[in-house]
C-alpha cells in the first residue's frame, strides 16, 4: 500500500507539473513552482526511492524525465554544510523543499565587479518554493546551513542528460 501511495504521490506531482507546462508554455517557472509546492512536502513523495547523499557535495537523483518535451525533475540531497556554486540558470527552473531547511541567497552583478554580490537571503522550508527563468542575471545559491540532511525537488527545462553541461552558468 505505501509503495502504491508513494508512486501516486510522485505521479500526481508529475501530472501537476505537466499541466503547468501546458498552461504557461512561454515561461513556465512560476506555474511549475506552484505545482511543486503542492506536492514537495508530501512525506510519501520519495518513499521507496533510493536517494543516498554524498559526502563531498550535494547530489541529484532523477525522479522523472520527459526528454521529448525537454524537461526533468530531480531530488537533490544536501548534507549539512553543502551548497551549490553561485550560479544562474540557462533554462527555467523551479524548486520545492521536501525536507529540512535550505537557505537561498540572491546575488547581483555590478559592472566593474568580478564576483556577484549578495543582495538578499530567504530560508526555504518544506513546501516552500522558488523559481526563475533562463536569465543570466538571476543569480543565486542554495545551501544547507542546518544540522540535518535536506532534500529539495527541482524541475528544469532541460533533459536530465544535459543538467551537467547546459543548466548552470557558474560564477564561483
């Protein structure tokens, strides 16, 4: 019964994301974030899925991919102290927190600076979302500054096979 409920939870999230993509095809990040927010904190969402952490850095685990339509969903596992590089996305993105607390820091580039400067910070808890278009100046970093492992669910406007090469513009 629990495995069926877990599959149903993930299927429901994927169906909600698919509907959001059809409703807002030009720039879907906000609509996808809303869909993620309705499902991200569901305790059954990842039940039965093997999503181990990694000691060195956060790790992604593919949850769903629609390569034909060009998007995918992954669970990111963050041990305490792990963080992403400062980056902007080359594809739309939406994030929902499943477990733990993540800190999202936003940055801006000034014309004569070599590195982005922080401008704001937000704590993201289970069910909270964030999103952004494919925009070179929408710069941010996610970090697990807590004492427990955190899990976030990310949907991106790219097939999973391109996450490592075509997703992020990394600043540092």
